[in-house]
């Protein structure tokens, strides 16, 4: 009996020793594999914005960053440039109105700690991005809308003013002659401006601001003020933002999904492309497909960036120390004639 116990004991110890040896070898191999992985150099700061009006926005944001301003202050300063430009017909002052002739604005902003501020269906305030930032800083809420957003803006010292320029009013009256709602999105290089940034400390932040789709129903809100749709970021992973037909982006939680794909190891380009493909598959038999355009920009923690759109025509502005402020054409799934 004792011999049998000794045999079992020795066999068990031997098995344990062999298992431990192989286990330790596995750990060593795994450790060695991890050590062999190339360490990506983080490029920072980087600022990326949608469309041609992203160039002057980037320039101001970059100026503010280099002057030592906090990230959200820099984003606010940059996005105020197109908001105040009457020639940018899809953002802020001079933006195309809704079908009742009212210019209504949406905006949001988000920092690296996932603090968010947002306003939707805001009227009479030239800089909704600034109001969104005040929502983040001075309220316990994420989003204020409509008359409540206006009341809050006025209480914060913002000035109410008419945002409908003579040019936009003229275009609206011309539209009234037929009153057909068929939005033309992203063909003439105008739409939401979305901005993403990685700062000197490697922290991500972002913002969106828009006057929304021209001739929309009064009260319509797009994706731009919705965290997870028009804008989303996770400071451990990356950031993404959208442009185009907001309804399609909302239906798919577009920007949040781009970030989640980056979390799974996808590059910014791969993530933008996959979610654009998903939107296409969900909308290819949809009534919106005839004029559907969506585009995404993405920026990961390594400073890698990309853009991708459903249809041709989308471009975005990038600013960094290496190459300065410039435009880049996004790759796309299909052209407008298909």
C-alpha cells in the first residue's frame, strides 16, 4: 500500500513539475512575443476636421494649443470660425434655415474624461459650440434643447441675434416655390464641421457644430449633438465623428461603433470603412438611399487618422507638426452617379 502511495505521489509531483515547466515556457514565449511587438510612436498634437472649412478651424485650434490653451478652449476657438462665417452655409450664422425660415443649430463637445456638453434645436445664438461647452462646465446635464437651451445661453451672457442672412433667406424663398424636401448632402463641400484632437499630453477631445439639413422640418435634430452618433471618444482607444445625413448615423450609433472597432484593434481607416459599409447595408433599400451620404473621421491614441465616406466628395483637414495644415480626400465606397 505504501509503495502504491509513493508511486502516485511521485507521479503527481512529476506531472506537476512537467506542467509547470511547460507553463513557464509558455509564459516566457508569450512575454518574448509581447516584447517583439513594435512600439508605435505617438504623433501629437494632431487636429483633424471635416471639410474645407476645417482648414481655418484647424488653424485657430492649432494656434490656441501652441499658446498653451486647454484642449476644449482650443476646439471652441477653432469651431467658432466657421460658425461666424456667413459663407459657410451649413454651420451657424448664414446656415440654411428649416422649411419655416428658421436657422436652428446643434452642437456638442466632449473631453478626455468623457465629460460632455450638447445643445440641440438652438435658435438665435451664433456660437452653439460655446453654449455646449457651458453645458458641460456649468450644469449637471449633457444636453439642453430648444427654448431651454436658449434660456440657458442667455443666462450665461450670450447675445440673441438674427442668424438668417439675406443670402440664405433668398435661397429659402426660392425653395418655397416648390417646397420639395430632398436634402443634397456633401456634394458642394459643405456640411457639419466635426473636429477631433489628440493634445500634447496624449489626451483626446472633440466637438461638432452644424445648422443641420437645409429645409428640414421645424424641430428636427440631427446626429451632431448626440454623443455616440455624431461624436464619440474613449481616451483609452480613440475618437470618431460623423458628417452627412444625420438620420442614418443615428440609426447605427455611428461614431460610437467606429470607436468600438478601434478598441477591437481596427485601424482608424478600417473602422470608418466598416461602419460606412454597415450603414450602406442597412440603407441600400431605404427611401433615403437616393441622396444618402455619410462620412466618418477617426483618430486613435497613436495619432493615426483616417476618413471614409459612402459616396465621393468627402475630404477633411489635418494639422500636425510634421506637415502643417492641409486637406486630404477620403476614400469612398461609391460615386454619386451610382
